[in-house]
């Protein structure tokens, strides 16, 4: 939808396959957080990183309710969006002080993960493994 009076074009790219992966990851992580108490980070879908101001919205963020930080973010993408989503992850981790330590992107068409760690860069081994959660995110799908 285009709002010419404020020159804003709002379009969502949220195909069912994309939303399905977000739902599966959020449900699995939510079960581990709310019911099993196996992880200490709360999974939240499509939530702004900084509630105090307008901020980016990753597909999934894992929030620490005690420190008010978001150590992990996850983006779900179609292969055509890889470069833009990787740039988004890098920008959120390296250029802002949101407390993000790990960023993951998941290609739901190919079933492939990519991982980026603050201060380290893109990681090519165990790309779906979260050091913070001490778990393989691919196992949740």
C-alpha cells in the first residue's frame, strides 16, 4: 500500500512458507522457554528490538528479560533475499548496540543456515548451532 501524503510504501513479503518456518521456530523455542525452562531467552516473532524507539524488526528475536537485551536474532528468507538479509544481520550486530551476539538466517527453500557472530563475522562451520543456547536450531524444524 502506498501513502503518497507521507511518501511511504508499505509492502509485506510474508509468503506462507516463510511464516510457517517462523511459526515452527517460535513454537519450538517457546516450548523450551515457557514449559521446559531449558532456555533462558524468550522467543518473540516480528518484534522490534528496541521498545524505546523505532527499531528494526527481525523475523525472530530471542530476548533476555533480565538484562533487557536481545542476544540472538533469526531471519528467514527466500534464496533471492540472501544478500539483503545477510547485510541486515551484519548491520544489526555490528553497527548498533542492541546487544546482539549471534545472527542466523535460514533459507527455507534450500534448508540452509548461515551464521554471523559479533566481532568474528560469518561462520562456516556448524552454521545452525547457537553457542549462546548451546543447541542446533536446525533440529527445531
